[in-house]
């Protein structure tokens, strides 16, 4: 971790100083893949808690992410992981489906937050006070925690899909558009868990 604990808690601490009591971090996983649901997580950390090793989930090894998953879920004041389905992604578009998953994650918390910190630069409109933080998963503790829960949960889900659809090797690429994934699509066609809207251009070239 390149930042000190106070740096990682600066957003939460500012909000506590402003009188907010229950601050939630939100992040997503799986916006880019060609297959599978999009995931989002919402995490409320107890004030002042800093979990050692927190970072943007993409910068951590799978083993480290899974260890942190267990620590976050055991120490968080509240957390929720939610999804939007492939069908919802195709119907709404990926951005709106991601926002839907984020709102579901916030709504699923056992504690009602009074402020929501969101990774990125667009608000999902949770109905609560919100602030977006670009690259928040690399500088804000509660968003980093949410990024880890979302990423690990989605990776586990893709491994489950790999059992159902072994011909696509989802356990390797997690649904992203790798060379191997496209090769298997060319061989086996599109499955029910692929995002049709993401493959329109690919189909037109077949």
C-alpha cells in the first residue's frame, strides 16, 4: 500500500466531520466482459477501521483478494453484493445495468447509509447523498473494500458458469474478450450467458 491509513480514510473522515454517521462505499466488477452478470458491492466500514492491504482489487493477486474478502466481510459494519443479469444488461445497456446493481447493493445493506461514495465519475442515483471519486478503489477504504467484494464474488460466479459451460473456459478469462474467448465463440457460438449487445459487431463479421 502506497498510502498511509489516514490517506485511505480521508473521504470517510471528512464526511464524519460534516456530521454523517453511516458512510458506504460502492464499486462494480464486470462491466467489460462479453459474458455474465455485472456485479456491485456496497460496504460500510466501522469509523476509523483500516484493513491492512486494501487496494484496488485489480492490483491484488487472487489469493490476496480472497483473504481480504474474508476479512472485509467479518469486520464490516454491513455489506451487500448484488447483480444485474445478462438480460438486464442487454435490455438497459451496461451503464444502466451497472447502476441498477449498485442501487440493489445499497438497498440490500442491513444498515441504512446516510452517504454513498461511488467509484467512477457517474452517480447511480441511490436516493441518498452521493459523491463520485475517480479511481476511488485506489484511494478510498470503503470503495476499495467494495471493489474486492464485487471482484471476488464475480470471479466465483464465473467459475460456476465454467462448470455449466466448460467449452468457453470462463474460469480462465472470466468472460473478457480474450483471444481464446473469441476462438471458443467462433467454435461453439453464443451461449445463453453471453451479452448479445456486446457481440453485435462480432456477429456481423462472422
